[in-house]
C-alpha cells in the first residue's frame, strides 16, 4: 500500500463510539471494521507549506467488512466521514484480512464539505494500491492535487485549480462509462455497417479520454 513519510506517522485507532458521538450513522457499523488515523500530513511533518484551502491532510486506514467492499458502499462511508472530520481525508482501504483494496477520497478543502456525496462518481479512487508520492512540490495543496490526479489516472499542472481537476475527473469517469457501454454494444452487434459506426464512435471516445487525462494548462 502507498506509504507516506514516517515523519507524518500518527497511528491512532478511532473508536466507532467516537464516530457515533460525532454524528456517524449507526448503520455504518455494518461496513466499517476499523478506522486508524495513520498519518497527519502537515507543514511540520511534510515540510510543505499550508495554504488557505489546504492546511492539513489526514490519511485514514479504513478496513471494511468483506460484504461491503463495493465502490458504492465505500463512497457512502467516505462521504459520511467527510461530513464529521473537517480536514481533507485520504483513505487507504483494506479488507477484513488486511489486504489492500483501494486508495480513495472525495476532493475537498480544509474546513469545508466535500463536493461529493454517496454517488459512485463523486469519489477519486484507484485499485492501484502502491502509488508513488508527488515530488518536488512546495505546498500541501499542490501535493493533494497531484496525488488526486494520480489516483484519477490523470496529470495536472500548477495552474489547474482543485475545482477544475474535479470537473475533469467527473468527465473522465463519464467517458470511461461510455467506453465500456459502447464496447459491449460492439461485441453484440452483427450488422457490419452498424459495427463500423460504433467503432468510429469508440475511436472518438478514446481520443477524448486521452485528452481528458492530461491537463491542458
């Protein structure tokens, strides 16, 4: 699983009773096995400057019960935790046996609500569990943005805002869904002229996906 600097290690288990007191609905006890506050990414621990939007980032190790490892369930849990913990959160997700599943998070700023909700496409996520950390950056905000881009399978630039990255990510998710849909149609189509038209449309979508993956700035 992706490792963060040991200078930022925190390793504090968060009891479910504490989460309940802060407003987490009791139904999430059927999903969450454990939650550990693994790292505190701050100016002191990362030597990266805080900004108005990103003052500190918390990395949480979320172990989920085996029956609830689907993205929709994870999105619901992440969104619920985002509502009661004000800092931006990055989740390293594990199954009940401790096997890594995903890196996932809503994009949000310090003290603010995440833009997302429990919808699947409101969450940056990847099944790649050993992502390299961004290097050569000067602020926590740039670190957060570049890490989000990597999780979303994109690149970003110094000029792109968090909001612009978020909008592009949602568009990319939509395009990937369109690609999966049209590939299914191509596999079932028997008429050659219709199959050719679908293949042309697939080429257009693939081209737009590549454009969407890379920042224009």
